[in-house]
C-alpha cells in the first residue's frame, strides 16, 4: 500500500472515529436538553410522526399542527432542519418548541436527513429538497399552504437552510453547484435561522483561536461534512451561503446568544451582508443582557430573552405571510 493511500485511509478513519466521539457528546447533551424543551409545551397539538418522504434511503418527517387544523383554511408551513454539527441530532430534539409554534396556528415540519460522514455534502441538501417536494405534492392532505413555505434551522441546520435558500434565489449559484432545487423563490416566504454557520472558511480559520478543543471539534465537523475538504478554501467559499446572496434572497429572521461564539463570528457578519444586499432581515441579539444565552438558547423558554425571541419569531411569520 502506498504512503499516500495509507494516509488517506487513516485520515478517513480518524474523521469517522472523531465524528462518533463528537456526535456522542452532542446527542447526550441534546437528550438532556430535549426534556427541558418539552416542559410546559402545549398538549393541544396534533402530532403526526414519521411521515415517510423518501424510500431509498428511508427518511421521514414529523408534522405538528393546531388541534383544530381541519377547521382552518390552509396554513403556512415552517420546515425545520435540526442542528448537530452535520454529524448528529434528530428531528425530535426540539419537539416541545415545535408544539409552541404550532399552537400559534402554523404547520411545523421537522425533517430527518442523513448525517455526515455517512453521507456528505450535498446529499443533505438533496434530501431536504426531496422533503420539500413531497410536502408540496401532499399539501392538500395535510392542510398546508404550499405557496407559503418557511425554511428554518438551528446551528448546522441554519447553515443548510440558508444554503438551500441561496440555491433557490441565485440561479448562477445553483448552476455552478449542479444543484437545482425544485422549490421556487415565490414559494419560499422566509428563513428562521438560529445560531448558524454561514461562512465555512471563516468558521474553520477565525472562530476558534482561543480554544484548542473547540478548534479540534470544528475541524472534524467540517471535515466530516465536506468529505475531507476542510483545507480547500475555494470549496468552502463555494458552499458558503454568505458568498452567494442576491436581492432575491427571502426575508430572514436571525438570532444568536450573547455567550455563543458563533454570534459575533457568523451571525452578525451575515446580517451585515444581508443589509448590504437590501435583503429584509430581522436580527435579534442580546449583547447587553445579563442572562447567559448559550448556543441554541432560543429553545430554553425559561429565559426572558428566549420568550422575547419566540414572540418576535411569530411577529415575523405574521408580517411576511399572506
């Protein structure tokens, strides 16, 4: 076996092993967090779990609706992409939060997708596209207004939501990526982005200078998602939504916590780029808050800031929907 091939195999194995370690830590944390998110969630919600949208691979989504959905006119849908660093997480993680959103009169769909490094970019985006196509084709069955789709996500999910939106809004970007989403810009009414990553090159090089463990984790996350291209600056720029914004990009609601390093390194610069392109943006940050607002603080509804962000999210949905 050649030295180059040996190193390549070793690198691949290291990525897989490291991803398992990180995913295990992520999942242990989110399982605890899930119980807190579920506390005081409304009970009068219709939940339909594990609706299959793909056969090969077998993938599903969960649908949360107001209890009286059958009596309502067709309602907008928020399609949520879960976080987990591209390598972990589940569609059930924020179930309690989705129930709160559904209580406000919206259809909420939480999508399952295959995680890295089992599947790498762009498979996750292709699966999200397939989920959206299934939702549109079966909209009447589920009382969904397919002309009013919101794409949402937390952490890595926010990265994929913002990336997918860039493909929809920028045909040149879609063509260069050889990715052609089936959703039209007219159908995509807005984005809800929590604690996301919008510039992968910056994420690798500028987000972790003070913490070596964090640097190790970030390196492995990007390595897993990109299939080993963490050092390819051009490729990272090519798949970063911040590099491909156009005036057609949908309205954005974006938030991040005051103790989340991604807020200053990713969310705030992304907001600036949106404003430079005259893209409507509602940015919700709390730099002067005395509350400890960590990564994905939005789900922890015991905090005043989390409650305020939820209220502003609903205001955004009302303002941008028909």
